C-alpha cells in the first residue's frame, strides 16, 4: 500500500509539473480568459487582406491567419472562440498591436529589424520587391526621372525610407507626399497629384489589375528593397509565436500553401473577378522550403 501511495504521489507531482509546463502565458492566456481573439486586417491590401463586395476581410494573409486561429481554438479547446475583426492601417497597426487592441495582424507587413524592436513576426509567408508605379505615359523609367516631382508613399510603410535613401544615392530631390492607405496612394498617381507611388510590387500589380484602365499604368525602376512579410504579433510571446510558426510549417510541408497561393494570385478573386497572374517567386519558394523569420 505504501508503495502504491508513493507511486501515486510521484505521478501526481509529475502531472502537476506537466500542467505547470503548459501553463498559458501572453496572448494565449489573454484570449483564453476573454474568449475573444482579435485580428487586425487591412482594407485595401489586395490580395493579402482587403474587403470584398460584402465588406468582409478576405485574402491570402487572411486565409493563413484563419489557419492560425483554428490552431488557437484547438490548443485552448475553445471551438466557439469569438473572432473579432479590427481594421488597421500602415500607420496604426504597430501601435494597436503593442497596446493589446489586436492579437494578430494579417496584412502585408514587412518583417524588419526596426519593427522587431516593438513586435514579433511569424516565419515569412511572402517575399516582395519595392518598386515604383507610374502612369504609362509619364516617361518615368528610373529614379533619376523623379527629380523635382511629387512621390507618394503610404504613411507608416517601409517604402518611404527606401525612396529617401535612394534620393540621396542618386542626387535627386523629390517632394515626398503621403496617403492614408494604398488605395489613396494609387489614386494620387491616377489623378496626377503624384508622379509615382513607391510600394511593394505585388501590391502595385494588384492595384493595377483592379483598375478599370490597367494599361494606363506601369511598374518601373530597380528593386529598392526585397522584403519578407510575416504575421505580426506581440513581442516576447513565445507560445503564440511557436503556434503560428508550426501552423505555417504544416501548410508548407503539406503543400496546402500552394493551393492557397494559387487561389489568390493565379485565379479570379473578388470582388471584380480579376486575376493578378503572379506565379510564386523563387525567393518565396525558398522561404517555404526553409521557413525563417529573419527580418531585413
């Protein structure tokens, strides 16, 4: 009997140690206690995170984030966990993450070392190049052609930094102007208020594809930067970070990510049933083959 009691006590101690090892922390603890997980989404970052004709957030990043949410529900054993959707912009996304308003940011956010001082990122799910969108009849082909002209970037994006860096490198002087989101930035070029829009080439291609006159625009110039996108989350939150990376890794290893990619980049997408027709790049294939969260 004594041996049985000793064994039972040992098992109980081991069990309690296991429970303590699995004790929830950070965002998962917050979500478990509140019964709500909050997703920060974009409204015009096509095809990553944007509103469809029913004003529902959809896109490549949203599909990936929904997989992470499903993993959170499973880990917490809360299938009825409430998913709250909160719109964010390039300017507000980091602050809303840091102050706890959103738990995951699902959009087109570059994983940069500067941002890593405030937030964390999942392994990369996209890789893009920063270039310039101009009117096709503008005659602009390179950075030098921008001298003396207004150039728009979306407030809060990394593209602003790169155009300023290249201004100095090319001895050109441009007038930097800003817009609240990508749709407004594009409109400024369309209406002649800006000569160029500097942004991630995939977003530029998406905006052009959705325009009623796509042949009126062109993407020109060299790549000012090559940037990885990741799901943004709070810093120093290893449980959620691990769960997000494991979820993406499963999608990568199974090949399911290829189906999700084709759905948003190679097939007609809502609301206008346009096709971006952008095959997966070699850099993205490499990021999927060897997942990492290295920022630029």
